[in-house]
């Protein structure tokens, strides 16, 4: 079966992408690791001994980088609806974050510990229907915000991928009420045509 022009273009762009090449040469699981690298370095988000939750973790690049940066200290719990190859020192839960039973598994893995940093790179499967896709994306980021509201310790930080569109401004307004500082970032490794951006919320009230 012939590939569509758009998928052929994506493949060509993907394999000529300098971040893809760099990820492969350095042994990272995805190019997305360079988005997180820029965010954590610019905002100094990681400290030794932290408890970190990585939502939407597969294929595991973010957890891989956090584990390397934290060394042997600290705890990382990762979650995704997709399977993920294991990473030493990372507890992985496979399941849908929208389901209560999966959330209970995540809470059990934390063992009552409060969280220092919540990372959410979650995004819905794209249907191509813009309003429906945006609504699904906003539902996921609202769930991530609710999780952070319950589990982040005072002063903790929350990093969340957002897509600009309906609900975006209201979401940021709510974040600013809950955190001392909220910044928007578009890392260099984000594709230029993507509407994604990352909110960095620090100093949970």
C-alpha cells in the first residue's frame, strides 16, 4: 500500500531532524528528551532526592533523563496508556490516566509520599477534528492539574504540555491562582508547526 504524501513527508522530516539524530547517537528513547532538558535547565526544576511523577511517559525519554539527572537518589513513577520498556529505578504503570483504578495504582506506587515535580507530556490521539481534539487535550491537562493539586507538596512544580485553542487561556488563569509563578515555554525541540507549548508552574500555593 502506498504511503500518503503527508506520512512520507513526516518520515523524511523525522529522519533528517537533528534532534532525532542526536537522540539516536546519545542513546535517548525519543527526541522529546531535549524539550525536557531545556525546560529543567532553564527553570532549575530538578534537585537530588526528589519524587517525580511522569504522566504520558512512553516511550520513556523523560523518565530516562530524570533518572540520569537524579542519580541513585529520588523516586520516579511513570504512567502511560501505551506499554513502555522498563527503566532501572523507574516504577511504570500501564493504564489510562482517565480511569480511577489507574489513578489508584499510581497513588499506591507513591506510598503516601508527596510529590516534588509532576511532568505531563500527555496528548490525545489526534482525530483531525480540531474542536474534538482540543476538548480531549484539555480534559487530559485538567486531570493532570487535579492530580498535581492533590499530590504536589507545597512549593512543588508542575510542567504540562498544552495546545493553544479553546480553554487554553482559562486553564492558565487557574494555574496562576494555584502557583506562585507560571511561565510559558516553547522549547527549540518542539516542531515549529505544532501548537504545543509547555506551562511551567512553580511554587505550589
